[in-house]
């Protein structure tokens, strides 16, 4: 989080939205380009990298 202001200053045309949730959002439906997940591995039908 402390690096976000400097990053935003370097790339002023880039829009950043931070979404924090306990659930697993639908990345396509919610138009999320990048997601980070912390916690136990996802369900067997999903792939973690």
C-alpha cells in the first residue's frame, strides 16, 4: 500500500480500484483484470498459480 501513490504518479492514466472481500468474486462479471487471493487453496475446479 505505501508504494501505490508513487506507482499512480508514474502511470497517471491507469485507474486502480482496490476491492477487498471475503468471498470469491466472479472476475469476468465484475470486470476484474488482476486478482490476488490470500488463504487456503481454491476449490478443486479452480487452478492456482
